[in-house]
């Protein structure tokens, strides 16, 4: 019975991890569209700073009200956490700059270098085990990324130089994110996830503050400020969910789930195109690109497939066999 309870607990943890990772994927799927709009008025450093400041202030207030002791990590943060914070700050600025030079969907496809590489980090650094089915999922995800990337590259409408520069910036952003995520995975085993995030948001805000265009912020309209606040809240929710996901499931599973980002972005862009919005340039995707998208989704499903289900079934059957059957009255 104790073993069944243990498996129930492990299943519950796995489902929580999948939920939090999926929440991150959903929020990040909408993010580049909002960033593309924001970066037309505000430079990448300033947008990144606003995101960190809003996320920090909201989380700080939550801690002040509910758990003041959690703020003690600010006084003496682990040195690895500082490195992770710098990695995330570089990720933010480079990614937004890449979105500005390319497009939301292109940037989302290219940034998938990060979770795929993160999955490999999980295998090599953290010695995480991967089943045959999960390995096949990883292969499918890589294939899907290749097809999808090729389709988007062929349909890019801007200058080639802009695309190349934007691509390099997004790749750099991806590598910076891998540094952050690898350290976060290590630290979350020792510290509460949200306690880590208060430093993850606060330190980059201080780091970027000298380079912010404050005069430009003063001229923003009310609706644009609402967009900036949304970006900050998106940061708070997405990285809060990501930290929780790292707590419950392996790095490679988190990495594969968040490869769903491009699919969410493409669908959202098609919806905006259907309603003929004028404030963002429409995008297109061919059947070749759709094949890549389906491969990414299939790979993600296979990668997060539980291999403990059959074990649970066997234990359940064993327990049922020792329970005496009731006689009919």
C-alpha cells in the first residue's frame, strides 16, 4: 500500500510539473506578439527593465503580505543565483532585439534552440534518465523544428541582413536562457522557487536601470502602459510557473513542453490576421511548416509520456487480488 501511495505522489508531482510547464509555454506563446508591438515604441533594454520591475514589485508585495521571511534571500543571495540573473537579463534584451528585427513566429522558432539544448543538459549534467519513447519525442521535436524553421525562413519578408542579425541575437538569447535555466534547476532543489525569483527579477532591474530611456517612458500613452504592465505580469506568471515546473519534473521534460511556443504564437498570429488587425504585420505558414508544427507537438506528447503508469497498474492489480470478494447476499 505504501508503494501505491508513493506512486500516487509521484504521479501528482509529475502532473503538477506538466501543468506548470504548459502554463509557461502558453504565456510565452503570446509574449513575442506583445513584445513586437512594444518594441516599436520603446527600446529593448527599457522594455526588459519594465518587465523585471513589474514582476519584482508584485512578487515583493506578495511576500511582504504573506511571507516576509522569504525576502531574506535578498540580503545574501547565492552567487549562482546572481549568474542566473545576469543570464536572464541578457536573454530578455537579446530576445526582444531579435523580435524587433525578425518577427514573433520566427523568433519563437529560433528560440527553441534553448529548450532542446536544455533537454540535452538534463541528460548530460543532471544525469536524468530518458525512455525510448521520450527519446523518440526529442528526435521528432528536433525534426519539427527543422521543418518549421525552413518554412519561416523562406517566407521572411524583411531584409536578409536584418533577419541574420535578429537570428544571431535570438540564438544568443537562447544560450543565455540555458545558463539561467540550468542554474535555476540546481538551486530549486535547495531554495523555494519563488524566493529565487525575487532575486531573478530584482537584480536585472538594477543592472539595466542605468540604460533605461526614462524620457521615452514619460511620453507613453495609457494603453501602452497597460501593455507594459501586461508584459511584467506575464514575466511574473511565466517564470513563477517555470520555477515550479523545475521543482516537480525533469529538465528534459520541461524543455520539450515549452517547444510548443511557436505553435501558440502562429495560431495567435493567424487569429489576428483573420480579424485584420493593423497594428502588427501578418505572417503565413505553409503545409511544410504545418508538418513541422505537428512533429513538434507529437514530440512534446511523447517526451512527457509517463513510464510509471504500467507499474502502477501492476501494483493495483496485486492489491485487488488480496482483497476478498464479497459474497452475494
